[in-house]
C-alpha cells in the first residue's frame, strides 16, 4: 500500500482540522513549559551599586502566601455533561446498530423483475 493512496483516501477537511488541532496542542504545551520554567526560576532583584538605603525606603516583604493564589477546584459540571452526552449517543448508536441487524435478518426476500418497455421512434432503429 502506497502512502499516496492512504493520503488520498482521507478527507481534506479532516486533515486540515487535524493540523489545526495539533497546532493548538503544541502551542499549549509550549505555554505550559514556559510557565513551569518561569515558576521554577527565583526572582532575584537587581541591586544598584553606590545606592544608599535611607529611612524613607522600607523594604516590602513578599511571603509565599501573597505570591501564589490558592488553587480553586475546577468546575466539574461540563465534564459530567460531556460524559452524559457520550453515553446518550453511545446508546443511540447501539440501538440503531441492533435495529439494523434485526431488519436484515428478518428473512424478507425481494426479487426485482426488470420492466422492459419498447419505445418506438422514427429517427432511431
């Protein structure tokens, strides 16, 4: 089997949709990796040489609790709705498949007889 025959058998729209989805996934992985690298790297302030600290300048303390917001639990309703739709469509497909098998095995045999008619014409013999 040649690679060209396999590619020709695919629908062009599905190939385009696949590459668009693949692009989004690669972009999301890039953003995820960039975020993890940024979270691992500590923030080191840049100190200026020759500057003096006066009593007006007071350092601000940054604690770990101020830095990171608490993680919220994601909403699970869309997940449950998606699972429910998958179950419903699966059951509809299963019943449709079983119903089509039942109608095929019903034993009806139809023998079509061709209808032959003679058309008379002056121009064609």
